[in-house]
C-alpha cells in the first residue's frame, strides 16, 4: 500500500516520572529536574534557585528515598505500571488496526523512560498521538508534557500530524472503570461508612489564575458518585500532598480524615482518581500516612482502593481513547 495511504502512527503514553532508584542521590537528581520546572513551581526563578539548592535538595532526598524504599520492588511501581500500560495498549491497538504500523512508547516528563527520548524515536512517524495519563488537566502535570512536545516539534523539519489529548476526566469508560474498581473492592471487603475521593492538590493561586484542575476533579467525582448512586453523606472529595507554606485547594485530605475519625466516622475507603498508576504518593502518603491520621483520630477501619494501574478495564479505556485519535489520523 502506498505510504501516503498507510501513515506510520506513533503513540506515546506519558506520566510524571520517578527516580531511577530508592536512594538519596537518585531522588536528588529526580527532584532537581522535577522542581526546576517553572510549570510546577511558580516562584521567581532566581528566588527558587536558592530555595531549591539550599533548603530542599540538601535535605529532602534522604527522607523521600526512605519512603521509596518502602514501596520499591524490582523497580518503581509507577515505571512498572507505565510499561505494562504500554504493552496493553500496544496489543489492543494491533488488534484494532491490523496491518498498520503503530509504534507505542512510554515517556516520563521527569526521569526515565524520558519523554524526550520517546519523542526522538518518533521522528519517522507521519502521525503522533500523545496521551498524558492525567485524567484531569493541570498546568502542573499535563502542560509540561505539551511543553516538551512543542519544544521537540520546534526542532523538526519533517513535522508529523500531532494530536495531544488534553484530558479525559469524564470519559464514560474512565468513569465506569473507577466505579467498577470501587464495586470490586466492596464485593471483596464490604462497604465503609464513607468513600473519600482524594486528589493531588495544587496551590490555590494556580486555581485562582484559571487552572481547571479542581473543577475537573469535582466533575469526575460527581460522575462516579452518580454512577454508583451514592447518597449525600456517603462520600466527600479532598486534596492531598501540600508542599510549602502557601494555601492549597481545600479541603485537605489529612485534615478531613482527622475530623472524620474524631467525629465518630468508624470506616472509610479512599480512592485517588487523579492517578493512573500507583506511586509513592498513593502507596505511602494515602495508604500508610493518612491511615495513621484516621486511626489515631478515632477511626477503626481505613482502606485504600488501588489506582486503575494495568487493569483490563483501564487498558480498554486507554485503547478506546487512542483508537478514536488514530482513526481520525487514518481518515485524514
């Protein structure tokens, strides 16, 4: 078939990133890259340069490395999951588009496998689809992926057609996958008094400037609540992982769990819909640290519902989103 009628398709599944090892030097290198991004930290560059190098990088990596050591297996959970998601998407797309040249690669904004390397490997592609695995858009997570794609395009003479998936926070297959995940957990463990939908937080000034992330988190939560038929008082949503001294979007997960435990709520199940893969934040902060907060406050039963990871329904959803984009590229 002539090449013009048989475009070569490139697909990149992107996530935030992870250190190479659960050691202070590896964590320090990763944090330096991550926290040097002006999309993530909106502080004047010169001021932040000194804060990062004098107060954060000398001290924080040791503590973070110890936390990573507690969840590390053969590799970082996030990296293992991303690679499994790529394999699942690759198999599904090969079945959906037999005879087509479709290359699927992983890419991380910070760390390895690097998004920049994945983009470089796509130089021969006629069409490129980039899916950041952040269901809700934020300038702190999705936008850095877009920045790297546009920077790469600026150096290319032979430009591919490019489709960047902005978000999928209320995609029907995503909402259904979240709902089924909770239903499976209930079938195995029973239901708790309340379900908490906890999302990674962003500073309140970012939201005030127009970041749509908090509103999209609310839309995701409301869609899942509607699908499950949860009543008022059976659920809430909150934001985790504050950093620094400024105000972040509220309510705060740890404070809410403390209030619930002290107020007589005996059992809670926590799900983190902003995460397509379990990572340090979910496996340590949510599953361990916040469990302690709730139990010490008076609660008796705390369960973390795992991220969708490489579950079949999640892989089907990823393939469904990609298939629509690929079909559009093939038709164009």
